[in-house]
C-alpha cells in the first residue's frame, strides 16, 4: 500500500489549496480515509476523515473551511482548504483504515502547506 500526498505549497492567509492523495495497492471505496497534519514542534493530529459510507468528520478548528472528498474512479482523495490561516501551516498526510476498529495507517510522504500572514 502506498499513499502519496501532493498539492501543498506557500499560500497567503485567506487563500485556498486542494491537496490530493493518490493510492496504490488499496481502494479508497473499501476503506475510511483521513487527512492528518503535523505542525512544527507539535504532534500529528487528525483534521478530516471520510468513512466508506460517505460520512465526514472534521476537527472543530477546521469545520467550515476544510472539505474532504474522494474520487473512486481515480482512487484519489482530496482535501480542499479554504480561508487558510497561519496556524494551518503543517505537513499534511493522508491515511487509511479498514474501519473504525482499526488504527489509521499506510502513511506516505506528506505535503507541506505553509501559510504566510
């Protein structure tokens, strides 16, 4: 299983980005998918998840600004980030799990998002 996140970059506060997560060796339609992030000096945290049935969950601080989605045909997951804030600066990772009874895994290389004020 390989997950490759991309789409990060340097953005001004208030801007938007769409991150992509391409998967090989696993099908997103059969798994829950999540985006996590790790800011400098901080622990990795879950920011958004989408279950196999399409239910979504978001960290309170990103609700209304982040949108997680997936394209089964392309086997790609996305994280749309609007109204970026400097505190969103972090490396963003995607991860999968078979169901809520499993832990998130198959971490790949993340993508760095830097938000300037």
